[in-house]
C-alpha cells in the first residue's frame, strides 16, 4: 500500500502506464551514465597525460550532436521511436562490452578509448533526441510540465549526484567495473523502455521522402513559427554566454576565488542540489505562476548570476550563487521544454527537438572557444562579464516576446507540406 502511494506521488496515474515505463528506463540508464561521467575522464587520464588528447576526448562526446543531430531528428519522425531508442541503446551495450573486454584483457589504448567515446556519443545522439519525443506522445499537454520535472529529477539524482562518486569509487576498485555497471544499467533500460509498446502510428505518416528533405521541412517549420524560432535563438545565445563563462570555471574557482579542488567539486554539488529543489518545486510553481513569468524570472536570474560570479571572490557566496543557478536552471529547462513540446506537432517533434539540441551544444562550443580567448586577454572574471552583457542584451531584446512564446499553441492546418518532389 505504501509503495503504491509512493509510486502515485512520484509518477501520478494520470501520466499513464507508458510514461511510467519511460520514466523507469530513463532513471535506470541515467545511473549508468552518471557513473561513466566520472569514470570516462579517469579512463582517459589513465591512458595519456597529453592535454590535447584529453581535450579531444571531451570534444568527441559532443561532436556527434553537430554531425548527426539533424539526421537523428528526421529519423525519429520517420520510424517507430521506441525501436530507435532500443536499437541505439543496444549499440551502446555492444560498444561498452568491447571496452570492458579490452580492459579485462589489458589491451586498451588511448586510441581505442577515443573511438569508444565517439561511438557512444553517436549512439546517444539518436537515443536522447528520440527519447525526448516520447513524453508528448504519452502525456496530455496540461501534464507535460510535471512529467518533464519527473524525468529531470531522475537525471539530477542518478546522473549528477549519485552516479559520479560511485563511478570514481568503482574505477578505483578496477577500471572495468564502472563500465560493466553502465552496461548493465543501459541493458535494463532497454528492457524497461521496450514495455511501452509500438509508437509507429504516431509519427510521420509519409516516409516517401528523403531524409535531407525531411530535415529541410523541419527547419522550415521552426523558422516559420515565430515563437518557437525566437525560443531557439534565445537558447543558442544564452548557451554561448553560458559556455564562455563555464569554460574557465575551474580556473576561476581555483585561482580567483581560491576554493581548491574540493571547493570546485562542491560548486557542482551545490548546483545539483539547487536543481533538485527547482525540479521538486516545479509542480507548485507551475500551479501558481504563468509560464511567461517563470521564463522571465529564470532568464533574469541567469543575467544576475553572471554578474555575481564576475564580482565575487568569496567561496561561500559562489556556492550560494551556484545553488541558485541549479534552482532556476532546471525550472527554465522544464518550462522551455514544455512550451516547445506543447507547440510542436507530434510528427515534427524529432526534427525541431534536434535543432534545439544543436543550438545547445553548438552554443556551448562557440562559447567555450570565446571564453578561453577572453580570459587570456582580460583575466578570469572577463568571461563572466561577457556573459552578463551578452545575456542582458539578449533578454532585453526578447523580453516583450516571452509572453507570446510561453503561450505558443500547436498550429492547426498551418503545417508546411512538401509541394515538390524530393527527387
């Protein structure tokens, strides 16, 4: 009885049984991915001390989004989305099995590790992009906010808080153990997500077009939808400014604020704890505040946070700011994703979602490149001032449009259709 009530509290029955299987799969795979978050860099460091190769390893996890993101979105709108998630995760299992075998036999090398990271990153592009389209297929529009918050709670708990320290502990016990654990969690996630049933009848009916044509069609839909287009540009520019500041966060923490290695780790912990508060309170916030208000407050806090980090040299102030960042950042993530999911037709969810993810990763890559140059020229506080000014200008430009963005509704009868043959 207690377990049943707890389950109903965590995942209300109105969200449906299919969403419960999706949620269980997401939480399970996030445990393994959180473990790999710490174990992956440790494995790279165990194979090389070349800073260029270490940086390349980080790049190879994000590069597949820029290379294959749009294609992943188009494929998600053409095929059974459950099958894509299952197949993509099975590919991850196979790659992890090969890595574990190499570690057990002692034939691992930095080249092999880099290839594995790229392969895992590529599979994750298709899995993550497609998984993001499933929630609006199972959950009513009015409940998308609470559903997304439950998914984010699992990500924060398993991926950000629990997974990394467990991954470091398992790596110390034996290099292969964290990846064996990740393999098992991903495999269990496959079993769980397979229970949701077929989703083929809920995606693009006409698959007689080429993938490239579908990509163009999706980008065209987004560009013609003023609210969703503006939201994508906001996400791109805010990730550029965020990426510039965060690219030097470790140096800022060590040399400007004097927090030490442990203090730097606490910044991430403070952010994750704040994210838990923001995620858990999202349902309460959604019931009491208009989504436009939530969006405005979150973006304004982002602007002020950059100024606060640029000004402070006090460790406890930095921790408070990072906790606040976690709170509003995950509220923003929930509300912006919910707004998009409510506005985009089901058959365009994959393609439009892929553009958003490319904006996220592309913005971060651009920002990280700018942040290093700015810090070298003007000091460790300069990237935060750049982020403050850039985000403030962006917010000022879109402030009056946020109400329209927050209430963007799915268009009816206005979805652009192909008028010429793709051949």
